[in-house]
C-alpha cells in the first residue's frame, strides 16, 4: 500500500511539475514574443519613414543615414505597394510565386504602414515565428519526459512485483519439498504393509500431485526448455483431474480435433494454466454448471478456449483480472491468473485474454500459441 501511495504521489508530482513548467514557459514566451513583435513594428515604422525620406529627397540631401536604415533590415519580410496595388519593391522574401497571396495576408492582418502614396506591408521575421513555436515544442518535450518517467516507474514497480512473486513461488516449492518427500516415503511403507488397500493408490496420486505442484512452483522465474508435446494429452489430463476433484454437478465438455495437436511447450506448466482456469470456472459457477474446453488447430497457431456458465466478470474488471493481487474471491491472493499469463506469454510466447464475458451467463478465456 505504501509503495502504491508513493507511485501515485510521484505521478501527481510529475504531472503538476510538467503543467507548471509548460505554463511558465508559455507565459515567458508570450511576453517575449509580444515585446519582440512591438520592437519589429517599431523598426518597420523607422524603415517606412526612411523610405519616405528617400522618396522626398533631392540631389542635395545626405542619404547615407537613410540608406543605412534601409539596408539594415535583413530579417523582416516587407513589400512596398503603390497606389494601383502594384509591387514597387520587396525584401527578405525568397518565394515570389505566391507573393500576391502573401501581400493579401499581410493586409488582412493589418500589418501595414501608409507612407505617402505607398503602402508598406510587413510580416514577422523568421526568428520571431520560431520563437513563437518554441513553447509548444518545449511542451511536447515535457510531456514526453512525463510519459517516459511514469512508464519507468510502472516498469520498476512491475519488476519489483515480479521478484516478489518469483521469490514466493520458489520459497513455496522449497517448503513443500521436505514434507512431500516424507509423504512419499510413508506411502511406500504403507504399500509394503497393506498391499491390498484400495485407498493407497489414490493417496499415492495425491502425493505425486503435491510433488508436481512443488515442481511447477520451482520453475516460476526460470525459463524451462519447451519440448514438443501433445496438447490433447495436456487437456485430457486436466479433465481427468477436474472430474475426480469436482462434484457431479460440474460437467466437463471437450471439443478436440481427432488428431494430435503437437506444440512446443512445458507440459507441466501449461497444464497448470488450464487447471487454474478450470478451477476459477468452478468457483464462478459455485460448483454447478458446464465447463467447455475447445482446442482448435490452425496451420501456424493453436487456440484453446475455456468457457464456463458462471456469474461472469464485470466490464470494469476485465482488464484487471490478470493483475497481481486482483481477486473477487473471499479467499485467495489473486496470483493465479497473473502467473498463468506469465507462463503463457513469457515462457510460451503466446497470448491469454478474456474473449468474452457476460454477467449471469459466463466467461470465455482464450489462449493463442504459435506452433
């Protein structure tokens, strides 16, 4: 809870800092652009006055200062129009093809100065336009920084959670190891003393089941080598196990191809994924309903669907069901679906997701794997 609160506070702080930086940058740039715009307007007024002086000068007038002012404008685009609307002169404009449209735009904007019979039209300099656009570039950079920072924080949190789950899994496997070994030894001794007892084979199956569970937990966090295995057999093992462990009111329906569907996988871990989905289905149906297992074989991929007739999942919870710690049960840690997704996506390069769910009608989980 403390870690979640810290993450939330950091995200809020980052967002607030980004907003403050963006607003401050926009305000400073606005005032700076406004002052520079006024300065350019003043320069154009001086330039227009110099043009007027040049037009009114006679042969005895010293034009050195006027010409200096005229030649000093190397950045501000300017066009001089006569009374007939023709262009007498223009400066700092490279594209003359659209000069007429450019002049009309300057006239509509009101960036003009009347000098005798001539009209001086001007526009903002390239530097001023770049400066006007800079705050928005800066805002984009700040937003990118915030997004990257939040993503880094979430990744760090996810990595830490993964370490906790992996450590918990391995510790569980370690703690189960010793009592399981002892139980196996006791079962063997009982077999020798009571070879005809009908309950011992079932007890032996349960002990081996515990050994398998410990083995699965020990593999969490490592990358087991996948081998070609029959998906049909994996699903049939799950059906057999669930039939023995659930009431007669839970019906398992299988829809498998007639041929073996061979996939590279770790059969033990993948079997656990299907078991977890089936157990969740039994809980959702409250011990009464139908679980349908479907296996579809395509040229390049395999699709497995686990469908139940349970209470369904709320729309707002569908995206959260694979989140570590999320659970709708009164008991449980909410790790089953999270580990299932890790096994499918990280160990088998597949996908697992909720295909559809409707309250009161049931849920369908879908797994897609490459061959």
